[in-house]
C-alpha cells in the first residue's frame, strides 16, 4: 500500500535563516517527506505541513499566547483539525543559541528541531518517559540516517 503524500510549505520570515542555510526549503521538504515515509512513523503522515522559519520575538509571542509561557522557545507545533497535520514555527535565534551551547552544527540542530516539531504534529510527545523514549528513538534513527549524530547523547555529554 502506498504511503500518503506529504506536501511541505516552507516560509522564511527571518532572513538569517537563508544566509545560514541556503538550501533550506529543499532540505526541509526532503527531511519531512523522508520522515513521513518511514515505517516507524505511525500513523503514516500525509497531508499538508507548513514550516515557518522565524525569530525569537515571534516564538515568544506564540509561546505566551498558546502555552502561557512568556519566553522564546525553539519550535512550536500547531495541529490543524481542518488538515491532517498542521504547522510549526521555528526560531532562528533559539536554534542558533542551542547549537552553539551544545556544540552542534546549526543545520543539524535545525533539522532536529523541525523533525521534533513534525513528530508532535503526528501525535508524538515526550511528557511521560515511555513516550519520550519512543519519540527520541524515532528522531535518533532518522537523524542517524542523515549523518547527524544522536542529539541526546551530545546534549548529555556537553552539558
């Protein structure tokens, strides 16, 4: 049986994204379409996902409005009941800061955050330990296939 088709729309609201990651639109679409087609990603992801690459100011406003937290964050996901998936917003400054602090490559960390947001749109979460292990395992497998080291191992050893 064929997997459902995933359409990816990437919007760049903060120009620094393009300077730091020139092929970002193609890379983000390939990342999410590749992730959607993997057997371990359940349910099979089809539909439309919108990725907005923006800044800390926007993420702080969204975080306050939707989560009651008055601070920026790296990624927020917004499931859409009218669409099978939804959208996400990713902050350039937060991703850049975290990559530097954790001694990661910017694009590798950005891909991880975008993948993380995508898995949230599919219903994955990391509140309970068991759910976190499942979600992290999927992230690790996909990122490893892309040549990106285990992001959780790096965070633990560089802290």
